[in-house]
């Protein structure tokens, strides 16, 4: 950070003016007593810069102690160290130092060291006692990043078992500190909560919602109309207010879009995020030179950093957080509505130095519906790295860790499946030697597996370069072909390429290449050990989470979650993935489209990129199933987002993904309303490489199943959900055959059988008795029949081999087996639910049991002389009589014949006797002779 040199008394005056000074006596007392405290201080009070200096004894107050300050973001760690060094009138690397992934500026004199929480986790794993450290300050713990929660749990464990004298401070920028106080206090009661009042300047609120509705954000997509509106609000703020403008946006892409919309404004437009060059970040944090500035920032500027000169905040109302789709095996950052707590934090930036204004790009009515606080990462993020950290700590289930929120059981189980598959943990969940090595690489376990297993096959440096490319997804302008993006990055001179080179050197050094040493951005030596120790899950500040806390590159939808195996079904030894590639003749020895490299030659870039990506994401190897459409081994479909040439790419570097039969998908997301994933970054591979990398998903055997309405019996070779080869099976196993037939019956229902009219009648009568009398009469609904299918259909199922065999089964004959023969009640079946009832004319008429009440449809003349309606089920249920005309058409409906003869018959007689004069229509039907015939036939006898 470019800061002015301290003038006479300037730094001392700045230290004296920091509001947190009023809380320091209480904080020192708490640390000298119970040893833990929660410091609650608004941004700008000095909790990040003054408190560590005082606790370290660098301001002349108290003994000298070594203090470790943990920040969630690299940009915040660097800025805090530089600010403290400026306040002391020194340089970074002397009394004040910092360590972030791939960069370390600290020396023997360093008393206060600022690290990321990822670095802190790595140090705790190597040296749980934190030898030489007296105080640890967890800054911005209210943000609930996963690494911060994990670090706190490990530190509390250290205090309880190894170093009770280690002092611990949880620093929060909000007043929601009671949970942390209970956690830090443990069984002895809550830790003291020390509050420091900030310099409070009023901040006015201007509600500035879009005039027209905008589409809600989904995944990484933000409606361009909203971004255009945000840019318009920034222009409005420049017109209406004075001072610099700080605009909050969810990510790097949105910052770039709004910056383009602000071309021509009378102000300098700057961008603050983890991917911005260090000199740009420093310029923003140093303050302006008199000209107005518009600072476009991600959530990094909410509480971790102070941006001087800001009087106006424009809040888009959006934030980017990690989410995991375990069903599809995709983890990604997704765009959500910012919480009310975040909105308060953002607004406070306008009132740090003077009264200010916040423009909120939503309505006042919407504000009350926003979530109160953001979700803790442990509840929503991929937990693979967390699970490995817990296993290396000796608590695989994380049941003994002091966490504010317990990890979701399903997410933790999915993470453990991945770790078991890549050999990082054993069957009991304990970390293996291989897993410990992976954890120390400062990578997500998937990428660590790719580096460990890929390096022996393709060389440490080339494996490290591809893994570095995957650890921070390259800009979209580089294209969707991983190998082409690798070549573009090699020759690139932008900020991304510089970060990539630094990370590739760090990884190569950590993986054992003595010729590669990570370098510091400042030129100070960092060493392989410090480089490898850093960054297990640092938040970059650009809306991305990099390192082991989330699969790198997830800022554009990449993921690591999922329940499918990620390497080997058993625990492989180190390098087994590479050995498998060699044993199958694939891996790095294959060309772009499956062609072989000459014996002994170096593998091509395409082959290297494909193998490393496949080792990292074996369940995402995919085979083509249509133009631009693929099926991944996990069973999820994948569609190419577009594989045409990109601006700035050389000839030969345009995407060849559409022409590939096999892909290793490195980055994917799921568009709005889509069932399939969308491929963002992939490498071309061949079948041998896919099978080598995803060998745990490889299977070959008999497959007898119900598919497309019939039994299919084949010998099938599969790679997960991908069918590699199949041939018909002439003599399938009888047990498998029976299971397949039964599966088809359960899927399509009893309607597969032959249901004659008699069988349907039998089922209806049985259903009637079950409904009216209950046991022992069985339930014959579809669900009940399928549940007891072995009882009534077992014999026929044993003989069925295909659908046609089922369709020939007489359902009635089989169904009769369910009648209560054992109790003897089956003998009364015909009595209780007669199939036919004899009427006065002598006819035996079928009873319909298909409705709620049995129905007897009979010609009116055949019931002459009968006074009562028939009854069934031991006389409990009257039969509903449908009286028909001589032509068989409905004339009347009654359940009480006597009442009908007395009251209803006259009107029916009057209406029908003229139509049917040849049939008898007596005046008194109750005493008339019943008949099926006409009057003339009746007289003839």
C-alpha cells in the first residue's frame, strides 16, 4: 500500500485517535484472566491495526509478546500489515510481517505477523502448540468463513490440551458476539465481550430500486439490466453528492461490466478484488490525490479494509457465496441477496470519516424480507477440505471440535466419500500418510490428488502448472479448452498470468521440485516450506474462494462436491493414479484425440491437461452423446456452452471440444432451469485416460434389468454411468432375471398382467370386502399387491423372462391365492360378495363392485313383486339398483325398492308405457308377476 511517511507525531497521533483505545484496558484484563475475549468493534476503530500492536507491546504498553493475526482474505492480510508498519514508522518484514499463500514477508524481528486463516490452519497442523506465539487474534470472525471457524475450533482444542496460557481474541465488526463468547468461554462460562464504540457519523439512506423488474440472480448470472441500473445509480450519486463513491458488487465479472458502463464519468474508476494487481489495490487503500474516485469492490471492502475518502456507498444488494449441489457433484459460488447485516456493514463505509449517504438498489419494502445474517459457510459449502483438516487433526467426525454450527451430516458424508476414494483417509476416516501430504499442499484435496498422482506421470512442473491453472479459473477470454488456456497463460503478461506463475512455482516446490521456489511479490525470500504451508482456504476478495476451502475456480461454477468416487474404490497408494494410467496405456502418453506419442517422447500439452483434470475430477470424465452434449461418469449430462474461437487466441488454440469423443470437465455450472450442467472449462482426453483416472468407477459384469418396458440382459462394461461396451447375455442368472421382472412389475404396476373381466370382477369384490369388513379380507390396491407380490404371483414370476410372459399371466387365478383360505373365510366369499344375484324373474344378474356401492343393473319388469332391495356383506350394505327400461336404458335408481314401488313407479310408468306398449306396466308392481318378456309372450306362457 502506498502510504505517506509518518510526519512528526503523525503516526503517534493516528494511534492516539483510534477509538478502540477505550476498550484496551478491559481487553488486557480479560486476556490476563481467563485468556479469551470477544472484541466487538465497528470498522475503522483500530481493532485490526492498533489492538495487535498493543497486545504485542509495540506501543510501549505492557510486555513484548508475539501476536498472530488471522485474516480471511489475502488482500486484508497484506493491507493490515502495511498499515501497522506505517503506524510504527517501519517497514513490512521488520517488527510487522505477513504470510499469505505464496508470499511471506517476515523475519527474526517480527513480533506481529498477519496471516490468512488458511495459513493458520496449515501451521496448526504442523505445530499444534504454535511455539513462540503468545496471542492469536481471529479478525472478522463474524463473517463465518469456514477456515475461520475451523481455526477457532483447533485453537480452543490447543488451549484445552496443550497450551492453556495461549491467549485468544475473536474480533467481530458486529454486535452479534454472544455465540462466539459462549464458544470461547467453554464450560467455565462465556468469555468476556468487550465493546468499542466507533466514530459514528450519520448515514442517510436513498432507496434506488430499478424502475422495471429485473430477473433474480441465479448461479453466477446477474441480469445485465441490474448492472446497468447500478452504473446509473453511481452516476446519480456523483451528481448529487460529494466525495468518493464505493460501489459493492458480487464479483469480478460484474465489476468489469459496471466499469465499462462508467466510461466517461468525471472520476477515476478503480477496482478492488482479490484478482486485481497489487499496485491497484495499494492505490485504492492509500487514498486519492484530490480527484474524485469511484471504487468498485466485492464484499472484501465490507469490513476487512478501510477505503479512505469514501462519502457515498452504492450497494447492488448482491453477494457471492459457496454452494454445493451434492446430487450433481457440482460446487460453485452462487449469487444471493446480501443480508441485512452485510447491508449495514456496507452502509457504514460512507460514515467512517464524515456524514455520508448509501444508495440501496432495492426498495424499502424488500429490505425487511432480506435474511438477517449470511449463512455460515459450514452449512452450505463443500466440506471436503474441512473433512481432511479434521481427519489430520485426529477428529474425523468433527464431533469433538468446538464449532458454532455442526457440519451437515450429508455434506460431511459426501466429503468423506471423496477423501476415501482419493486415498486421503482410511476406512475409519483417519488421515493416511498420503492424506497428510495432500493437506500440506495448500490445495483442495481433489487438486492435491491430481498433483500427487499426476506428477510422476507428466513431471512435477507440468503437473503443478495445470493444477495452478485449475486453482484459480482462467479468464473466460482464454476459452473453454484447458490446454489452449494453459498455452495462453504461459505467454500472457496480465495479472492472472503473474499469479499463475507464482502459484505454479509454489506447487512445484511443495511437490518436490528443488528447482522451483515460490517468490514473494515484494522480493523477500519465502521458501518452499512457507509457500506450501499457506492457503488452505483463503478468500481472495473477488467473490471467489481459493485453495482447499472450496474447489478453486468455483467463482465460475466449478465444484468438488458429490457422492461419486473420486479416484479409487479402495485406498490407493501414492502415485497409484499415475500408475493406473501407465498400466492401461493411457494418461499422458495420449495425444489430443487419442493418438499416441512416439515411444519415450514427452507428452503433449493436451494429454497433460487432460490427465490432470481427469485425476482431479474423475467422476466428471464425459463421453459424447450428441452434438455438443456429453454424459459424465457421475450420471449428470453436460452441454458445451460454446466452443468457437475467442478474441486474442492464436490459430490452433481455438476450442476443439465439440469434436472430442471424450472430455475431462474441469469447470461446470448449471444454468437456470437446466437439467444438464454447462461446461465452462474442459480438456480433450481419450477412453484410456478416462478409465485410468476414474478406475474406481470402472465395472464389468452381467446386467439384467428392466429398461424401456422390457427385460434387458447384457454383459456390460461401464465407467460410472457411461456405457463402454455391451453384448447380449444368452443365459442370465435366474435370480437377476427374477429381480428384473419384479422391478418392471413394480415400475409399471399390476396392469402388466392379463386382467380378464372375471379377474377384474374378483379384484373389485375383494376390494369391496376389505373396505366394508376389513380383515381377513386383503387390500388389493396396486401398492398392496406390489408389496405382497411374492405371495400371490411368486410361481408365475419364477417362470417369466420378459414382458410378454407377464402379459400372459392370468391375474385372476393368481389373485385368488390372497383369499383368506387359512381362516376358512374364503368359503363365504361368494355369499358375502356374490358375483351375481338372482332376481324374481329368475335371471342371475352380475353385480358391479367397481364403485363406492355395489350396483345391480336390471330391467324394471324383472323385479316385480320384490319389496326389498338386495343386500350384501352379511346384509350390511344395500345394493344400489339401477332400474332399466325394456331397451336397457336407465329409468330410475334406488336403494329402497318398496319406497320406489310406492312413490316413484307411477311417474316412470307414465313416461315409459307409451314408448314400450308391448311390455307389462301394471298399476301395482308389488304384486305383479316378474318377467323378462313382453306382455304377449307372458300370456302365451
